[in-house]
């Protein structure tokens, strides 16, 4: 019995996949309600939801809480350029791309105080930048800066800083060094909600720490991208030993 139920929801998933591929349901179109689809396939809503879960995992269908199931647009990948600490300008500024920016003043606690190397309770500013292509989010950046280093225009949303935020670049002054730590992991509940992905989807996580000439941390950025929507490229620059060349 279990085998036939499992087979049935895969059959339904295959049928819906074929309809989506054939264009019977268009990108961004809402699918019929789960009840209507269950009636159409003469199965329980539990079986129908298992079929939709297969399509959600495959990235064909997106479930938006309270609204229903929608056909996903094919994702265009964006590129993160390591070393420069920015999204590739060509993919970041497509006509359909936009970024929303929110700034919040807060006190550095535990993890944040450690990232910025400041005493617990120090005043910092958080900039949350969410990048979207159409209605699909494709990147989340949380930028933290010591309050005294925040340029005035950054809080006012001046165009220079909006452009930097669109590329997830440095918001403050150019750093002397930037260290980027990359990992693949499951999203936090906040990231899953902002990026509209499942809790078991993989995100590419980049922690970028920028320091000045004195070694002070001037900016700490936590970046999260859905794994299927990002490519990251890192270029290594080899330092040539001038003494050897002279010899």
C-alpha cells in the first residue's frame, strides 16, 4: 500500500511537471488549489501535497504562505566576485533587479561583538539588503558597521550607497584587507523566509570581514544566496618576489 501511494504522488508530480514544461501553467502562474488538484487526481490532499513537495524540491513550484502554489520562473544565476567582495555588476544591475535596504541602530551582542571586535554593547548599525529579480529574491546581505564609521549618506539612502548595496559591495570606505569565509549550509529561519526557500535548501554563505590599515574591523557582512542561484568566482593573485627577478 505504501509503495502504491509513493508511486502515485510521483506520477502526479510527473504529470504536473509535464504540464509546466509544456506551458499549460506559465511562470508566476498560480496552480489550482490543493483541494481542486486532489479532486482532479482523485487522491487525498496528503498525497497531493507530497507531489507538490517533489516539485518544490526540484525548484519548479514555489509555495507562498497564505497564497498558494506558483510556477517558478527559471532562475538566472548571479555571480559573486570574490576578492572584490561584490556581485558582478552585469548580473546585479539587470533591468528586472532591485534591492531593498533597511538600516537599524543596535548594540553589538555576543556573535556580532566578536565579528566586529568591539566591546559588547557597542553601538553599531545594521544594513539589511535584499536583492530580487522580479518577485524572486536571490541574495540577502546583512552589513554591520561601528556607528562612528557609518557615512552620513548611507543612512539617508544616497544614490552612491544604493548602488553599492545593489552590488552587495562595501558600504563604507574601501578596506585595506577583506577576508571572505565561504560555506554551504542550511538557511536560518530568517534567511529561509527572506529568500523564500525551504528549510532544507542549501545556501551559499559568505562572511566578509573588512579591516583598515590599523587592523580595525570597519565592516562585517553576512551574505546568503540560494545555492541554485549563485556562482562564486575567486581569483588568486600571486605575488612575484622582486628579489628573485633582480637576481
